[in-house]
C-alpha cells in the first residue's frame, strides 16, 4: 500500500502585528525597556557616554584635569579646604608600627626622620604629602634610592636607602622620543609592561616639565627605573586602571563656577555700596532754547549740565531748580543665598568624600547624634579604605625594604630562630576620629575589656597607640612615682568606678 502522507491543517497566510518588543534602546511609541537607554528628549543631555575605559580617558585627559584642579586648590579657598580636611583627617598624627624587637624599633625611629631623599620631610610628613597629592593629582610615585654605608657613617641615614617623592607630571603620558624603549616592552601612560599586567619599569623625568624653563628635554632628562624600586600610590576605581584619578574631578566644575559666582556677587555689592548719586536734568519742552520764565517776566536759561564737586559725608549740596536726585538701591543677594551656597558646597564635599561640617566649620544644622552616626557608619569606612590604600601601596613596602636592607647591611640581626621576613610585616595603628563624648566612649571600652569582648591591647591600638610603648610608659611611671603620693592617687583613681557620661 502506498505510504499515507501526513496531512497538516492549512494555515492561512495572514500578516499580523507582533506584540513582541525587541530589546533595544528605542521603541517607537512604546516606553524603552530601560529609561537610561532611551534617546528621547530627557536623555538627549547625556554627552560623552561613550564607555571608554578609564585607562584611555586618563591617558588623554589626566594632564588637563590635574592643571585645572591644581589651579582651584591654589586659588579657591573651598577647594583648598577640602584637600586639607582629606589630608588631616586621614593622616592625623601618623600611623604607628607594632615592632616586637626593641633594637629594630630604635633603628626605625632614627631612619624614619631621614627617609626623605630631599632631606626635608619626616615619614609622617611624607605620608601627608602622599595623601594630598593623591587627592589633587590622583596619584604619586616614590623612587627608592640607594645610599652607601659611607652615608650611614656620616649620619645621613640609619639604613642605606631613601625615598624620593615624584609628582604625577614627571611621568609622561605619551611616549618620549628621546627614550629608548627595550624591545618587548609595552609603553602605556609612562609605564612599561612586560607580559599581561606585569609592570616592568617606569619612565621618570628628572625635573618638573613646567618649572618655568623653556629648555627642551634630552635623553639625559629621562630615567627608566625598574618597577622594584618604584611605589605607585593611587586609588583604583575600575579593573585595568593604571593611572590615578583625581578625587576632585567630579566637583571641579561646581567649585569653579561657585567661586566665579561669589566673585560676581562681591563685585555687585562693592559697586552698589558706594551709594553713587545720579542727577536727573529737568525735562522742559519748549521751542528753541530751554527756558524758564519767572514771575517778573524775566527769562532764565536752565543749565543743561550740572556736575557737582566732590563732597564729604554730611555735606549740603545746592542744585539748580528742576533737577532731581536719584540714589540706587543696594544690591541684595536674596533670602535663599545661604541655602544655595550650602547645597553647592555640600555636593562638592560629597564628591570628594569630605565631611561638610569639617570643611566649613558649620555644625549649626547637624545634630550631635546624627554626627556621631555619620562618623561611625559613613566616614570611618572611607577613612579605613584610604588608610589601607596608603598602607598597602606606600607604608608597608617602605618598612619591608627598611627591614631587608638593615639585615643585609648588618645593622640589625633578628633573634635566634627567626628571619628578617618575620619582622617585615607589622601592624600599623592609626589615630581614630576624636570622640564627641569621650567619657561615654571610654566607659564603653572599659566595659568591653571587663567582659572579655575586647583586649586591652586592641583598645590601645584603636586609640592610635602602640601597646608596647604604653606598657613601657606605665612601667616607667610606676618606677618613677614609687613611694610618692602620686602613685597612691593613681591607684585610687583606677579603683574608683567612672561616672556615667550624659548624652
């Protein structure tokens, strides 16, 4: 039997409008699946949303942004204050290392005051300058320079090395023609890479490119420094980022325009405060010359120009008949001037993660409880992230180099059974934000220690102190005041339960 063909119902070829909306930024007459992907009137103001990588954007615009930010920081008091607050709140009195070996601790104290290759800054001052440059320029480089044992003998350093701070402008973004790049190296924004993500060397200018001289740069003005001798400090915001982004970049336009606006208001107020007087001539419509006929029939010609002499305050001025005096009203900034300035400055502080109250000194609209919550929940994590960045990229590598070179040079020997690597990684204690209610905070710490929720050493580190140093000071105080009434007073105070602070 012949195979039966399977029969299917016939389908009419009818064209129907599809209800399916294909994914995409636009849909005629239908709302886009994402408003942010639309191209309508509200989205037409998006400019520069090209999705370029941060490496590309910084490589093309970092120099321009740095110059504009430096101009604002040097001239705009608000911008300068934001950078000062960022620097001081981050560093405060400087971090303290926990060094177990006493001889190494003493050697570090002598070296930390002589680390600066320029011989000007202490180690804490170098950390402050690092944070300041990262906030303004977005980054800073450090060159670990070798020193000799003769320099140690002369007292220039305690360990034969120093650190030279290199500003971002001395690392060229474009490839210099005068520098011979080794074959196989990939030059990207002043950094030589060998392999995927492996930094091989840095290209440094030996002097600042904008130091006022008009001389060109030769091969001798450049230095190719191995990456093992360079520390690059910046806050990485995106994967693949190789140069630093200035922290004021998001608030730069607001700060600049606010400064111009305040200058304009000041000029207006300055001009109107002079109380200039205008003299309006009489308007007489007669044929021929402008005349006034008096009662006696005599005709007097009216002065068509009246320029009073300079007069002092309180003087009486006689003006011709028919003239009027008009004094302009002083310029008023309006009732919303203060709130507008506060909002703009607050947005600039938010962009740089700087507390508005510390920048302006205005605590009038901030409750104490709100400020305590802000410090604990918002600002302390920001400080922690900044300090970890500086600690990881600058402080710890320098201390590790210090321990290694001290051991290699024979200036320090670790105890028996330990190596220099065991002392190269130490904990650093940073000074916390000052307490708004010191009595309550200390009572809370005391209660945590008594209930074994926190160690005594941990509480000391939270205060930015080294527990070993505190223990040594207490031991020396007890020996110093042994047998004196001060010792009895101190013991009595320590035995007395602290009073509860008021909120």
